[in-house]
C-alpha cells in the first residue's frame, strides 16, 4: 500500500457567534506547485484575509513520510467524547490523499476532530502534527483582503 498526499486543511477551534472563519491549508496551485494558504475572517462584517506562502516539494515529501510513519490516520478512529459546545467550531484536520493497493488507486479522506477521546500520547502526536504542518509555510507570496465576503 502506498499513500500520496493531495492536501491538508486545518481549522482551529474558535467561537463563531460573530461569523468568524479560519482555516489553513496545504494545496496545489494552478501550476501544480505546493502552496500554504491561510484564510481568516474575524466577523461577518470583516473581509477574509487570504495569505499565500511558498512550500518546497521536499518539505511536503518529508511531511508525507511523517504522516505515514507516525500513523497519523489512526487518530481519526478514536471514539467520540461526551464533550460538546454550541456556538463553537471545533478544531479539525482534513487530510486528502490517494491510496494505492494492488495497483488500484482510490482517493481517501481522513478527518481528525476535536470531540474525540484522545490519550496524552495522542495529544502529543496531534501537537507534533500541527507543528510540522505549520512549519511547511515558507515565504509570503501574496496577501489579499477579499471584500466580497462581507
């Protein structure tokens, strides 16, 4: 079995009563190059600020190897917790990848979310995932405020 990373999106936990929205993603641009994109809006009446950063292919390959070697996908299989908060968006990691088994490739998705029962070891692994993900961000390529979102 081989796994090929297609992208990852992280949304931090935040209160969204005022219309805040936040996400950070690893994705490919129209030229097929890896980029790191942060999208942030503080409230309904604020524009969405989109910041785009460079990412090296080597860094993505190392990150992909980390995900496989540390069995990050297994974190999605934890049982649900009893904890739940309304008017709050939980943190979430959404990983998109291609999985090849016996010559057949299939697109797969893995979601690691806040409202699960994680052990101390799991939480350490989630922190490491976050730190490694954020470290992919290279130099700023662009930053725009999208007024159309208001």
